[in-house]
C-alpha cells in the first residue's frame, strides 16, 4: 500500500472511530442486524470457524459450551478426517477433546467452504506468519477472506481472530468483501458486519481455557461491535468492548510486544549476571517479592511459537509505512535471537571445563517444543540450537516426550527421532542440554545419571541438590 493510500485510509478510519466512540453501545440496527442479534441472543445462530488449529479448536469448544451449533472449516482435509474419526492431532488438548467433538451432532467439520453460507457468524483463525524479509504474510487472511466473499450473504457477521497489524480488518479485508460479486449487492454495516477479536490462547496451561480468557471485541462500526459482543459474551466469561477494530488489533500486538521486550530484558540480564556468578533465577524470584511495579519474566534459549517471535514485526512493518521506527521491538528481536548462540557458547565453555571440545562431543537436547508440556515446535529455538551444535561438530540427539519425530519446520529440516530417556542414554552423553522443561521428564534421573547438565530453563531447580550428581551449568 502506498503512503498516500495509508494516509487516506487512516483519515477514513479516524472519522469512523470518532463516530463509533460517540455512539457505542446501543447502535441503530438495520433489519438484518436485528435479525442476527436475535439469533445470537437466543443462541440459534450457527457459528463458522475457519482454521481448525491451535486457536480454532479451543475456540470451538467454548462456542459449543456456549450453546451454539458450529461448522468448522479447514483447507486441510486430514484435519477434517481426524475430527470426524475422533483422532487427536493437537496433543495438549487431549484425546477426550477429539472424541467428544466427533460425537457432537452440533459440530460439523468440513473442507467444503460452501457450507459456510449457512453460518450466521464466521470467525477466521488462520495463520499470520512472516515472509522471507520479516514482512507480514497476510496471504492466509486474504485467501480466507476471498473464500468468505463467495459465501457472503445478508445477516452475516465476519470476525478476524488472527494476530495482525492495525488496519487489517478495515483496509485489507473489507475491500475484498466489498468488491466481490456478492459484496457488491450488499452494504457493510447494513447487510453484513465485520469485526476483530484477537485470540489469546495459552497452549498447555491447565484451566486457562478459551472460555475463561477475557476477549477484546472491536467492530468496524458500533453495530458490528454490538453483534460481536452479543456472540462473545455468550461464549467467554468476559468480553471487553473497545471502540474500533484497530484498537483491538493494536492491543493484541501490545500484549505480545510487551512479552518480547521483557523477555529480552531478562535474557540480557542473564548474560551479564552470569559473568558475575549471580543466578538470574534467584534474582527474579527476589524481585518478585515486591508487591507492586514488578512482574516476573523468565530467560530462556530464545523465543519460540507462532506469536512472540513473529507478531512484533507486524507492527515494525506497519510503523515504517507511517514513517516511524520501533526501536524496542528491533532491540528485543536482536537480544532474543542471539540466545541460541549464547547457549552454544555456554555449552562449549562447560565442555571445555571438562577437558572436552564441542566437536565430537555427544549432546542430548532435552525438549524441542517451543514451550513446556505441548507438542508445538513452531519457531522453537531447539532447531537452531541443534543446527549450531552440528555445525560445530557435536553429535546431537534429542529427547521430547511430546514429539517422537523432529517435525519439519519452516526454516529447518532435522531428521531425528526422540531417544528414549534412561540412565544408559544419559550416561553416554558428554552434555545434556535442557531447552524445554516438560513436566513429563524425570529430572531426578537426569540429575543422577548425567555427567554435565546445561540448563536454560532452571528445570533442575525442582531436584533437591543432594540428589544431583551431574555438574550443573545454567545458560
Ligand atoms: N497458537 C497460539 O498459541 C496462538 C495464540 C494467540 C493467537 N494466535 C494467532 O492465531 C492465528 C492462528 O494460529 P494457530 O496457532 O491456530 O495456527 P495453526 O497453524 O495451528 O492453525 C491454522 C489453521 O488454518 C488452516 N488454514 C490456513 N489457510 C486456510 C484457509 N484459507 N481456509 C481455511 N483454513 C485455513 C490451516 O490448515 C490450519 O489448520 C495466528 O494469527 C496466530 O498468531 C495463536
């Protein structure tokens, strides 16, 4: 988009936003909006969920628990087959989740987009990765919006849930709908409605289900916000209304940038304190006793997952379009992406202290998922760490109770299978490197059977020191 278009769009937006702030929440509704509102209030509206991945599936559970029938659409036929057969494809959701969904008569999984014509609300939960040059890759959002434009009809609410830069819903999605053959017969705000409500999934955390995590809701106009609020307030405990889609889009980015920057801060602190022989984990625990003005963040081997390493750069890119720079984001990116190298340096020094070189040493990487207790390896720093170790001549294997095979990743192809964890395996290693601290691992065994443990997560803290025979190094 040219800067001139961006300025035009932002002028258009600010006038819309003023209106939306002035007139929330009891907006005047068209007959189509009133009819949809009625269906949402009495829970007879059919909800379509597009993208049946880490975000889409937990959301479906919340919507079904809220009493609405659901159509789940994905372009990946294997996911539809698995859902129909009750086969789990996201481990941390558990086999029961998939069994229950397969038996649920009010949930229809499909790879046929035409079925979405029946949906009164369509929620898009598709990926928002980065391109080769760290630019936002909106292709999944744009493709699924094109698909929606082919089933668009009077009385539909469309909500984007994917994380993205401010303006995506209004400046990228709305024009696709407006200029489609069906959209040309309809008017946004009168016949159909568009909103943004970011997902805040916390994979693997027990009890923090989609239904209990508060949800932000911002429409392109007050009617769209009212309709989206009517839906979400029936499926999540707290739906928080904001004055525009752009506020909701920006708030989601702020949440993730806040994490990226604070993790970078403790990662930097870790490297400095290590030189002074001060344990950063003890320092963080000590600072956390302050009951105000402090919130703990923890260091690690580098950022992972679909969100924190990627989303901040959506704002950096957008900021350049309006002539601004995002120095915090760039600096945090720099510090966090140096962490795999820092870990390798610590492993190298630790081996050196044992009179060994990294080249030729056997290193077992413990945990390749990007966070504990899940089977998601997207953007996991483990892949880069393994490649750096191999580049330096180490003989690398891994153990991860949640990932029996090393999955193929966006930037990495690593042909390894998880090694069973037993005393023999541990004894045969020159170094055991903990990258992800899954709870299912027997850390007592790791501490008693290994020679050297390099721990990037403070995982060994749970083993009483007298039971640890290995030399421990934090990284
Ligand atoms: N995973 C998380 O913890 C998390 C948390 C908060 C927000 N988010 C955001 O939510 C969005 C989705 O992430 P995710 O982790 O669920 O991704 P995912 O890869 O697990 O799932 C996305 C699904 O969308 C499907 N898909 C892709 N294009 C499609 C299309 N045109 N039509 C229909 N289906 C299509 C894919 O086949 C896949 O099943 C992203 O924007 C992400 O940043 C993710």
